């Protein structure tokens, strides 16, 4: 009998978390041993991206409130009607909704949460005890998050597991296609840098602007592209003003969200991640898969991806001088850049293979149904 899985994500955004949910849902939908169901917020980019799938879905007009009995009743009725086995929650703000549906619904199902974001501080109050008390499995996407979960959450240790996100090995990314894309997007220069991710101050794109300025003062001219959708329009405008004031218009370029990102990454000599405290850094793994040298801040889960001076370079988080020095090393040392790119690609293919990681999650689902 096929395993019935409901993928739940009412997030209005379209960043790494939502893209992972989208891709995992597509993967599940193509399996004969699973029957996929969806619960989404209507009229979001995520909902639109999954519109192609011929599956039963429950649409909500907005995100769930902390405790919404009406929405929880809709969810529990949907779960009961379709005899769903597993409810997989991606966005932490959907946990109260799922917890209510489990506690008061008629259908007994297994509740799984994949956690992508940091969890600073203890979560031991009655509210969190209720939420996490309904959980059957907590999947941390890094050892860093796993450690936080074990220290801060009211969940038994045997219900916490760690599974990395995976990245699909790129197909069809050839030197010819990369050259054509570079020409199309006017990406050129002796040394090119890509910074991909949603535009928000926490992501720290301004650090790259400061680093490029510092390098110019040393006589090192690089070209940098900041790529992503503006989640904070005021921050984007602030950066554009910063670029103009520093007279870096010829060196700093802005591009909107681009997909597939891994195709664009192949156009750069290095891909950097400047987030203050990145939980994981999927963009780094994508770049490594593409055979591009990477630079990331030494915080959060990034050091689990980058082995310093082997599979990438780490720099002190929120320090543009340290970022400039890391860029300078790769810019001036072609052999180091080549070595890092090759070793990074091998690590990404061995440790972050998409099919392998998806199957690990599916095996968790299967184990829970048996239990």
C-alpha cells in the first residue's frame, strides 16, 4: 500500500526552505510507493510552482495563526478524508496548526518537522511543550541545528535525527552553455564573483560591496553580481545607493532571482555566502556541485560544508575585511582556486547527493508508519 504523505507549507516566501519543499514534493509525486498530498497558502509562488502536480491539495487563504481552531479543523478533516499517514511540516509557523490537527483530529497520523532555521534559547514553556509534544520526528538539516534541538527543545532524544539537504548533480551544464549564458547576462571580467540569495540585510550582501571597494583600493579589480529577489526593497535601494556613492557601478551588478541557480553559478570564478549566521548554506553546495570555488562565513552550519582551505575558504562572519582577503586569495592563486573547486565538487557529490538525502527522509516516514 502506498504511503500517504501530506507536505505542509503555508509560507508566503520563495527562498531555500520553500524550494526544498517544492523539489521534495515533486520527487515524492513521481514515486509509485507514495501518494502525495499538499497543504499550501493560495496564490503564492510556491503554490504556483506546484500547480503542475496532479494531486489533491488543501489551500488556505493566508498563513496559519498560532492557534486557529477553524483552520486546524479543515486540516484534520482533509487528513481524515484521505487517510493520510505522514504530515511533513517545513515552516516552523505551521507547527501549531499541525499540532492542533493531531491533538484533536480523529485520524492518527505521524507528525514530522524538517527544521532549517536556528533555535536560540530554551523552548520549555507550556506552549512549546504542547507543540513539540505532538511531534513524532524532528529532522535537523545540520549537526548545528541538531545540537540546538537536543539542548533547547522538549523532545525525546530518540525523536531527533539529522539529515542534510541534498543537491541534484547538474545535467547539461556545459562549457558552451555557460559561455552563452555569460554573454547573454554580460558576465565578464578577469575575476567574477556571485552572491545568490534573497535580498535582505541579514544575508549581508553589503559586505561584498565593502569587500570589492577594499580590493579596488589595493589595485585588485573584480566583478561581482548580487543575485536574488528583494525581500527587503529598502535594503536593495540602500545597496544601490552605496554602490553609486562608492563609484562601484562598473564592478557591482544586480540580477533578479534566477533559476536554475546552479546554471548561473557556473559563470563565476567564485560564489560567496555572506549571511551573518547561515543555518546551512544550500547555495554553497550547489556551487560546489557545479565545480566552483566557494567562500562562506565561519558561523552556523557553514563550517559543516566548507573544510577551510580544502573545499572552500571561511572568513570571519560580518567582517568585510576578512571577506576581501579570502576573495584576494582565490583571485591571485589560480592553483588554490582550482584545488578547492575540485575537492569541493567531490565532497558535494559524496555527502550531499539529492537522491540519497531524499531517500533518508522517506525511510524516516516508512519507519514511523511501521511503528
